């Protein structure tokens, strides 16, 4: 296996498809979606794709068949297909860290095999999954007992970044399937309030902490973990041996885990080829498995895998992640769109946009190419969103009538998990209405025909021509959640390949952390420290010390 995969494609702006897209954009930019739909009565039936239980209507995008052809050519000239195979076969496509990128192995079935550096990683994955399942069954059944002999009723996951965002999103998304006899809490912020409020009404004798840190040295996570340890000991009579019954670790650092007091038999590992933001289906998902059970966790993995296979094998016109990824390139690099809205019309997915923020922005917020050259084009967009219909009464005004172009993904389900009167039909009517309103707007003639004061007419006109993707699935299940997450994972991957950037490192996260470590003793010292920062930082540190 080669140690690094470097691009062998032309610089982005030199690719023929890119140059053709620039010309095409100049011809299409003034065309309205009203015109595109009027010219093709079958557009809404043709411009759809389906796979892995997901249905994508991308007809309300500012594209034509020519656009799609050019985007497909761009994908080909960017080497997307080759890079997909490189990822799935374990090539070290994370070039700045010289690592494989194998989150796809986390959800391969037991019957599969993937040899990387002489090791069958699928076998390793299922060994960990089996240990997780055995542990989860013991806790859920009440067989696992705390230090005083009481069953575990509360689980607190301590992590940050991917060790928190994935588990908390999955718990909220799959709450319908969780055991209601247990309470689940999630702590990530080093702000003491997060831990204090998470444990305020819990009893230590019935509480299990999952400490998720690959190295067991992450500053925020370990600060919270040690404070949780003190809280637990205070409620368990101060006996150090109690820790082993109330703490487990998701980590690879056995020495640090042992020092903390955790039995390494209750340490669940993962690998360097699992990036934090791609880890919710690894041992980082232990809290998810405890909440929904091993069987449903495997359904979650199956949903991930279904989209993996779809992405790897589906032709361009039916390849959902590739279509969405290239549409993102189209809007970001040609229309100048800076943000993308993701609006799930499903209350259980309330944390899904927050989860996508790390997945998308940590992955593609890059300013140099794989070869280390500065990029000369826009890369990652800002992702944001809220559940519908809440967002309609806060920020949709800007999307409809503001001066910024904001492409939007609307996610919805044909069936609700909680039938109640007409609620679901009303919810779904808003999905379809918003997509229609964003696309077609309301003309001045239509406003005048409705009557009302002439001076109010301009205020009621909506330009429309705002692009949307509508993603439909039958029902929110563990399988569907897995497929949705994998859809966006591979969308991000597609964009990264086109932009020729490394979507799998995150060096931008490191600088602030390193500076914080330097500043900590300057805040804690009893004596006035000698400061060597810029004048602003020096003044802020002095002001904080004085106010404290």
C-alpha cells in the first residue's frame, strides 16, 4: 500500500470542465427557476435521485441538464472515482497526517474483509462492537452493578467535538427508540456549569460515566472527567475502588486509563484512521448503544453502509452524495453563496445541523491544497439550521427576501413516530410550501392582483429563485439516521476532492488549544505573571485577574 495519495489532476481552474462552467454560469445566472420549470414540464420528475432509502428532489436548483453534464465532467477530471476507491481500500488520503481514512470500515458487515497494513480492520471493528454489545447488555439488563450494588440508571458521556456532537445528536435523533428507564446526559464544555447541571439531580450510586478521549489527555474532557471523578467519590464514600464500577473509557491510552482508576477491560478503543467527526459509529457511540441497544445500533451501522455502497457504485445521475457535493461547489464557487441552511422537519433531528457544522466546516474549512499551495477559490461553506417549522418564524425572512443567496436542504419523513391529529400533514405542507415559495416567489403582478395599498406592493414581492434540495425518507429509524449522516459525509468528501484539499485533518483547531495551555498558569499564578502576549491579550489577562 502506498503511504500517500497525491493528486495527479490539473489545478482546479485549469480543468476544462471548470472553465466551461465559468462560461455556462455567465449564461445561466440570470435565468429564473420559473423559466426552467415552464420550459420543461417533466423537470420535477426527472431531476430526482433515489438510493439507500433516501429520495432527493434537486429540481429546484438553478441548473440545467448542461450544468449537470459539466458538473459530472468536473468530478471525472477531479479524479473523484479514483479517490473514492483510494478511501475504501485504505490508501492514506489524509496526506498531512499520513493516515488512512476508514470510517467506512466501521460499518462494514462482519462478513467483509479489508486488509490495511497487514491487518483486517473489519475484524478489529467487530471485536470492539462485540465487546460494546456485551457491556451494553449487562448495563441495560441491570446485571452490571455500581459500587454499592445498585443498578445503573444514569449515563453521562464526557467528551468534546466528535466525541460529543455525534453521541448527543444520535441520542436526540433516536430518543423514540431509547430505553426510558435510563437517563442520558452529555457533558462537553469545560465551563463548570455544563458538568454541574448535568449531575445536579443524579445519584452517584446509580451513575455511569463514559469518558471519551482517544489519548485520554484532551484538556476539556479530562478536566470534566476529573471533576466527575471527585463528584462520584463524594457520593460513594470516597473509596477509590468505586471508580472502576462507575467509569468506563473510550480511549487507546491504557496507561492513562489505568491511572484514572478505570479497569482496562472496560476500555473501548478505536483507531487513528477514525477522525473525531467521523466517529459516532465507532466506540464513541457507546452511549448510543446503551440508549437504543446493540440490535438497533447495528441497524444504524447498516444505514451508514447502505449509503457507502451507493456512493461507491451509483452512477453520477443517481449518486446522492456526489450530486449534493457538486451542487455545493456550484453555488459556493460560481454564485458566491457563503452559507448552506439545513432544515430538518423532524423535531428529533434538532441537533443534526449542529452535528453537520463540525462535519462540514472542520473538514472543508481549508486554505491550501493537498500539495500545500494556497487555494484560489472558495472552499467550505458555513452550515447552519434549525428544525422546521421553528426556523420559519425566525430566519426564513432573510432567505426569502434578503440579499444573500442561501441554498437550503429540507429534510422530511413521510411518517411520524408520534401520530397526533393533523400535526404531520401540517408539518409536511410546510416542507413543500417552503420549497415552492423559495423557488418561485411572488411577482409584483401577483401581489397587485391580490389587492392592498400600492405603496406596500414592493414589500410583499418575493424574488424567488432560491435553490433547495428536498430530502425525503419514509420514517426516522436508526437505519435512516445512519444513511443521512453518511450522505453528508460523502458530500463533504466529494467537495474536498474537487477543491483538492485534505478534508480529514484539522490543524486549525490546534493553535488556540496550544495558546490556552500557555495562558492557564498565567491566570492561576498567585503572583503577577510576566506577560509576553500582544497588548490586547496582556490587558485582558490583567483585567480578568483583577476582576476575579
